[in-house]
C-alpha cells in the first residue's frame, strides 16, 4: 500500500485510506472536487448514475471521478481497502 499511497500523494492532496466490509453500499452522491482513488485490496464497483456505466475496481486499479459526477458504490465479496485524494 505504501507504493500506491506515494503515487497518489504525487497527484492529489488530502490523501487517506478507508475500508469496508463485503456488500457495503454507498448511496448516490457527488463531490465538489475531482476524486482520485486506488483500490488497494479486494474490489468495489462504482456506478456512474447519469452515464449508466459501472466501473469494477480490483486491487491496483485507479479511478478518477470529475467533480460533480453522481456515483454510488457496492463493495465486493471480500471487502475492500481504498486510498483516495482530491485535486
């Protein structure tokens, strides 16, 4: 995780890690900033609500969400640990 965190800190600010258990869900929401996120362990599926697209992130995958993008998420069967920051 240290390598991914160093990479994230080179491109974003306010970086932190978080974890969730299997099947946890996030309701649709958005952010006023561009979000940069790496999945470190497990998996998580993000749903881009307006676009009707799904993004499945597995360990090592990176995602950038533009400011204002409405998204929800569902954590995979093994849970997940992610790191994220803003720019």
